[in-house]
C-alpha cells in the first residue's frame, strides 16, 4: 500500500492526492503539520518537505516525480500521454509550470509585501497567457484530462487565497478551472483547510 505524507495546505501535496483519488486505489494519507514536521520527514526527504510517497522500500519526493510513478504503477486511467512525443511535451509543460508559476508561490506565502506583489503579477500574467487555449479545448492537452490539469489545479483553486485576480480575458481559464473543481477525485482530495480557501 502506498502512503503519502501530505501537507494539508500544500499545493504540491494536493497534486499527489488528486492523482491517488483519480486512480481509485488503496492508499493512506498521513497529514503533516507544516509548522511542526515529524522528525522522520527529514530522514525520508533531505529537503524536509512534503509530499513524500512511501511504498515498501521506495521513497519518493517532488510532486511530479511521485505522480509519474503512480501513473506508471497504476495505468488506469492514464494521465501521462502514451505517445513519447506527447509525453515529452507534457513534461516540458510541467517544467514550465514550475518555473513560471509554482516557483513564485513561496514569495506569496512567505515573502515581503513587495516580493508577494511581484509574484502575484508573474503568476497572473502566465495564467492569462494560457487562457485562450480553453476557448478551443476542454483541458490542457485537448479533450482528455491529464497530468497537466492535475499539476495546475491546486494553483487555480488558491487564486483568491493568494490574492491573484485574473483579468476579463482570462474568462476561459476560469471556466476550465470550474470543470476541474467539479471532478469527484478533485473534491475527494481536498483537505478541510483547502476547502475554506475558496468562498
């Protein structure tokens, strides 16, 4: 059985919870208090961060690595594209999400007011840039729900919470976000602390 050490308010942990629920398999989630981390977390992950996935002798950290492993181990429904070219493209998108959006979350959560404002602007602009995609397709890679949708969903869920306001031209993105939020696995994966992040 897989065990996920997950932060109750951590967007990266939320990604992994979504994938576990999408797969509908047996797993256990251990809630980690980010302000009072258990000592064994630093033993499992040298960066002392969540999420961490443990399965028998295997210990993984880094949400995208964890999620690809779960996807390989339990191929139904498949969340990474089967085709090598599409798969490589998907990985590139995931990398860009990290660089252009998720790397700025820490500044919003822990930075000075000025750093937080700058980070909000960068994230808002990046999201606004991808919004037109959703006038033509339902999800990031077309009509099928994929790992890219999983990866971005926690950020979209936290926009109000992070004080990020999208401009009118990003309306297709807001509609897309509602589609993601209505998925049963997304709802099941929410923690009590995450539920209150959106009004």
